[in-house]
C-alpha cells in the first residue's frame, strides 16, 4: 500500500481515512498548511501569502472588531484556528469569531479545538483568493456540519462577500445582513474591502467609524 504522503496532492480533496489525515496534518512538512477533513476526504491547503489576501484579511478582522466594540458585543476573534470533531471532520477557517455568551467558554491553549468539549464559533470566514470555488462548495458544506451560525466567503478579486446563515434543520441560505452581528450590512464590509485596495488605508477606519455610528 502506498503511503498517503506519497500520493498526496496539495490544494485538492484526496480520499483518506481519519488516521491518514492526522498523520499528514501532524507532519512538520505541512506545519504552515491549512488542514481540512470532510466526508472521507482531506485537503491540505497552502496558505496564501499574497498582499491582496493579507490586506483583505486584515480589513475584515479590523471591521468586525470595530463593529463589536461600537455595539458592545462581547467577541473573541481567532485566526487560522482548527476545529476538530474527532474521526469525522476538521476545519481551519481564515478567521472565526465567538460572540456574546459563547465568549466566556471560548477555547484557549495551543491545541486544535476539540468540538466534543467546546462549542463551534458563531462565525467562520474564508478569505478566497485562489480557493474561491472550494470555499463556496465543500467548505461551506463542512461549515454546515460544524454548526456555526454563519459562514462567509470573501472574494478577494472582486472585493465581495458571500454570506450564508447556517439553518438549524440543515443547509444554508444567502444573507445580506448578518444575523450573528445584528445591524451589520454585508454591503458596508464590501465597501470597506474596496476602499482598502488603495495604497494608503488610513481613511478606511474613519469611514467605518462613520458608518457604524449610523446603525
């Protein structure tokens, strides 16, 4: 039998059992990769290092933190945090948030978050530069299984956000105003992403403050 590491293709879904996934995800060679497991398949994904991805990642976290601060919403944001349902699934979104009452029981430490012990985050966000199709597809289905409240995909090239509410009875639906962060319109975040394309981003914060003061 060929070892899974010998037939592994990066940035695509590969059939593997759970033990094979753990073996690969714990391999030092993939320390800087992002790891997903869903429906009997794993995906080892190289992290984007481009400036556009980095810029929009920073804009999203800043905007959400600022909105929560203005609205007095308790929040804990995590970057590239892995969430694991042992033997079943694992996800590592670019950004995730625990909100309101879940903040008090949000995970800490240096290990993968064990979903048998902790609740999933309220919000999971993928910043999609070269992974848009997969982020809209398999990873959205994975987020539905993880039972987050909302799942967002940021299209880096278009500075657009595909936001989905995860439904209690299964599936998800497109939304244009966040339910996890009430009164936050997705269009405001998209405008912030567009404004952040400018070399000098100092005006983005001022503009966001003005917008959040109005809601």
